[in-house]
């Protein structure tokens, strides 16, 4: 599943669960194949508009999905997470077993967690600011 071009992960910049997910990816992405941007950012909204998906980052609504922009395609919800895990390689490819479940079931579980993420994990007042060492990977 790896490709030569970096994929971009768009995430809810104020969500602690999303922040932890981004940190997890950074720790396990030794080749730097992923770039990151907050869904709420101008860059994130412009990227979604470019790919015909501006509704995914509607400023008035809380984003409900991590978004993967890869090879000109936009993936959301459980499919985005499974594709990200697959690109991380190694043991994380085992997440592909998730494709055995119907997408509607996977996405229902994903949306359940997304609906409760602020209550369970909290939220930040502002978007994640990358360290100077990671700044090049954030758009």
C-alpha cells in the first residue's frame, strides 16, 4: 500500500484523542510518509476544497472524522484509519483485518467514539503546535 508521495492526514486540531493519534503516527512513521494539518486550519480547509470535500471541515460543526488525502483520493472514518495503519507497515498492517467488517459497522463504531471523544478524552483550547523538529511535516 505504500506510495512515493506523502499522504496528508487531516485531524481535529482541538481533540485530545486526535492529538494522541497524530503523536502515535509520528512515532511509528520512521520514513516521514505522512504530513499533517488540522481540519480547522486554512490549509486543511483548502485541501478539502481542492478535493471537492469542503463539507468535511465545516467551521460551524465539530469535525467527526480523521481524513486521509492520498494519491488524489479522500478517505474518511474507519477507512482512513485502516489505510493509515496499513501504510505504517509492520505489525500495524494487521489492522487490515478490520476490512472484514462491513464498512457500515466499522463507521458506526468510529462515529460512536467520535461523538464521545471530547467527553472521554477532553479537548484543547487551540490546535496542536508542532515542535521545531516536526514543523516540516505539518502543513
